[in-house]
């Protein structure tokens, strides 16, 4: 477990976030939701060619991973990307993998070793 205040302190949140994205169906949901403000669960299930219970299972994982948000309107449930949370996780990941805490733009250029040279 990371020390409070360390860069890796949010690693658990990041692992949950990335685990939520670690499935082709869930990535398809994210890709589809990126193109529209929101969609019904039934529309997403049809688009992904999965049953509605299976889609609800995927969406529960995406909600836990803070990738989507849902709202209920009567019997219908609507989904949308949680763009703010996704951006926050992206910034946390960028800090975690940054070179000595430097922003990516300030990283030294890598000198790849050419093949055939010693």
C-alpha cells in the first residue's frame, strides 16, 4: 500500500479505473458514449449485441470505475461518460508514469539504439 501523499497513493483508484476498461465490450460502450451525450441501457445492449442483464453488469463495473454515470427516468436508465472523472484518472496516471515528476512535454528525448550498431 502506498504512503498517503505519495504519487502512488491513488494507485488503487487507478487500478479500479483501468480494470473497468479492460474488456472489449466495455471499451465499445465507452467508444459509443463518446459520440453522444447519453444513451439508454437498452440501446447500448442492442448496439453491443449483449443481453440487457449482461449490459447492466458491464455498466455496474464502469460506474464503479468512474467511467460512466447513470440517471433514471421512469423505467429507463440513461448512461453518459463521466468525463471529469476520466480526466482526473488520466492526470493521476500521467503523474504516476512521469519521469522524475516532470510533465511529458519536459521529458528528455530518448535516444533509441539503432539496430546493427554497438
